[in-house]
C-alpha cells in the first residue's frame, strides 16, 4: 500500500517530556557494550566537563522512536510496520544527552516517495530540553518493503 | 591512551575491532531501547515474514559502530554527527557464538576546531552491513 503523501510536512509533537535517568543511560550502555565510565560514574563525567553521566550518541533513538511511533500508527498514513526495515539513520548532536535532561521530541515528515514496489519515509525528529535548548536531531529513513 | 587531534591526519586508520552479537545481546537491546519488534527475538515470526531468522536491530549494529568511534575518541560525548545506511542484515544464530560485527574506520578530513570526519565500515558474515557511515568527532 502506498504511503499517503499528504503527510509530508506534517509535524507531530512535541510529545510528553522524557526524563533521562542515570539508570537508563547505564542500562543502554550495558546493552550495547559501551564500556566508558562517563556513562556510569558521575564524578568521572564531571571531571570530563559534563554536568552528569552522559548517554552514548545513539541513545537519542530511544526518545525519537517514541515520537515517531505515534506518527507511524496514524491510520491515514498507511504504513504496514511488519514490512518496515530501517534504511538510514543519522544523528546531529548539539551536545550529548546527560542524566537529568528533560527533553521533548518533535517529528517532521520530510519526504515520502515510492521506489519500485517500496516506499521510503523520511522523518526528522528534534530533541530539545523543556527550556528550549536543542540537543539532537535524529533523521530516519524507513523502507516499507513491497508485497 | 587517548588519540589527540594533532596526532591524526587524513588517511589515519583506526584499528579494527570485532564485536559479538548473541541472542542475549539482542534481548538486552530490546529491553534497553524499547524496540520489541519480533524479528529481533522470535525465530518463528522472523521466518514467517521472509527473514532467514532472528536479525539484529539496525540500531544495535549502528551502536556497535558508534562504540568503535567513542572508544577511539575516549569519550561517548565526542561524537557530534553520526550517520549510517543499513546495507545488510545481521542474522544472529541461536548458539553461544552469535554473530560477529567487524568495524573499521579511517580519518578522512580534519575540519578544524578539533573536529575530524571519520568513515566507518561494518561487516558481518562477509557482507557490508553499514555503508555511507560517517561520524564527526571532536578530539582533545
């Protein structure tokens, strides 16, 4: 099923504030095998110039995904998530996420196009603190395989 | 030993590393990321949608490439830009060895302000699984 191109330019969010915790950062670092003490030891992170423990760069996807998921489930979009594979991903950080950050995500649909029997959906999700400071932009390309 | 901006030039290679992905690693990543797509933990359902079996999350593979860069830079906060194209699947067999993800990288450009561009390649099972993979990293 072709994706609804009327979604291009639509903006979803900002969603509910997400509080970045030390526990989540350590859990995520453990899950990907990131060994840095800057993800676990507040004193070490502060010696390195950070206010608190910092997240590995790809943790931003966890917060971005919560935002894009609400968009993917919009019935009018026509996305069959069981046929979706991840095509591309990029992150642009103004600074690392750190424990204590409270961030909100806003997702913009950048483009929708058909390539043969596949559909490509490009979204851009901005993560900013509730004070309005930009932290990260995550850009995702999802590919819906044809049936 | 931490790499320094003054020590690298375009063409400087980052020593390659191998990372393992087992079924347990994927289950942990499901929990930590909140991505419980069945293709990452359920063999039966993965096969039912035409996959060879359980495959790693693309974001798990990307995280391994990210870790490769942050370990080299000595700071997970040093990665300013990081983008990849997912060019292949990483099937993870149901055994104790799992899959191996081999990551290598090369400094391509010094951008000033202590920032360098790095090209990264990740392979698994002889296939390139990340292409057009590039990071901008701030070095001390």
